[in-house]
C-alpha cells in the first residue's frame, strides 16, 4: 500500500517467485511500453519510490508483516533505466519532475556510501559493492554458506549501470532545466575508470575488478550491458569485441550462458538435488532474459533488423512448448537446452517483447 492507495508491482516468475526489485525494473519497459500501459508503469515506479531507503529500492518484499529487504547493488540502478525508458516512450515530465529529487538523493547516497559497502570509489569514479560473504548482483546464489559466484569488489554490470544512471541523470536535469554539470563530471570520471575493466589478452571485459583476489577474467555475460545500455562507456572497437566474445562462447538459441563452457566450473545441466541446481544456476545455465541485452547490443553495432529478429525467433517458438504462451526462466547450458526453473518468467517475456517492439516500430534499441 502506498499512501492509502494500492501499490503496483510485477511478479518475477511462476510458480515460485514473488516480486523482486531487480526483476521488476528490468521487466517494466518490455511489459508496459509495447503494451501501451503507461499508467501501470508509473504506478510501479511510484510504489518502489515510496520504499526507497538509504538510496536503495527494495530487492524483495517478504511476506506480509515483515520489512523489505535491501540487499542488492543493481536493482536501484535499474530503477534509473526503467525511468529513462518510460520517459523516452511517454515524455512523462510530471513523473520525471516528481522523482528527480529522489533520484538525486539516491546518487548522493551512493557517493557517500550505503548498505553492504555499496559506494563510490573517488579514485576511479566506479562503484564498489559487497564483501566475500554477500551476494549483491543478479548472480546471487548462496547456499549452506557457499557463495557460488563471489563477485564482491567492482562488478562490471554494476558499473555499466552506474555510468548509464549518471548519464541519464544529466539528461533528466537538462530536460527539467536543472544543473547537470555534476552528473556529467561524475559520468566522465566513471567512463575513464571503466577502462580498467578491459582485459587486453582476452579482448573482453573483466567480470570483477578490485575483488579479494584482484581481477576476475572469467568470461560471463555481465559485460554485455556495457554495450546494450543506452549509454556505453566503451569505444566502438571494444563494443564489437565484447559482442564477439559473448557470441562465440555464451550465445545459444534461447539466451546467453551464465559461464563459458571452457571454464572448469561450467555446469551443462540444471538438474539433480537443490544443492546441485543452485551450484549450476549461474555456472553455465542459460538465461532467456539475456537475449534482450545481447540483441540490443548486436543491433547497436550492426543496424541489421532482420538478423536481430532471428535471435528472438527460438524464444518466440518456445511460446508453443513448455508453459504455453509464456517463456521459461532458464534452460540447460548444453543442447538441446531443456527449459528449467520457473515456467513463466517476467523478464524473459519482457526482454523479448522489448526488442521485438523496438524492431517492429523502427525505434532505436539504444539511444
């Protein structure tokens, strides 16, 4: 409930998930722009804005009677992107003006630091987040004390999102006639600092820098957001290299693998006990929603509408199997890529819708 009215949110997936801040913000553009539901989108954004605390939106609303959980470094940054996409589609200046002071406060909290060591490193303009025992990114499995994909430090997609948020804030400020210089300067610093992610030997991006063990060169899909988000901190040559690396090792017909098959920890099947499945969740399992950012990145670099559409066709065909009329959460890493996990996942559906709509209406997938 928000100020006596009914709040709105998005259920992340059926049959097991409720609403998650990260999933909601990633899903919102694809579920509301192609379907022309701006009022619902605005209501969702206002609902989460109501629960911002210490510069963070909730990652999860637990069962009734308990407080929201604020344990994610990326959900709040996706909030900026959801607002940007909504405004780009509907030019809702009233909502933008309403939320701008809150967004400015969120940036301030990230500058001075908030929960779980999330905060700005003034030395390179990047965001750090987490400890060796916390899981603050979307690769968030921790089971029996085992942190399956430790990513504390400076994860690549967190900083791609940070740069995108700062650039968006500068654009918002200009739109509203407010000072933008601070956000422009911070974005320039983040872009310069982002050069530290470039892994010259591999010709792709480190997954994490400044972690407990230094840099992590593991080839994962998190780097694709540095190309797919509207504001990219990479050079054109680096953008092409990242897309090639992801296409070569991670791309499947139904999404991107969460880990390259050449890695010793690669899990080809999401099967077995809960422990085995949790161990495979982000260690090679294919995530359908990642086809969206890959397709956006591919289109950004090629401007090939037909080829980008072809990337989506297998998941559109999937509407006729699994759970009819929707798209699964995950698939096995190895062929034939059996569907697993939730049989209906919001961001899987949303990302296919988002890109297909943009291509169908000749909208730019990225700005």
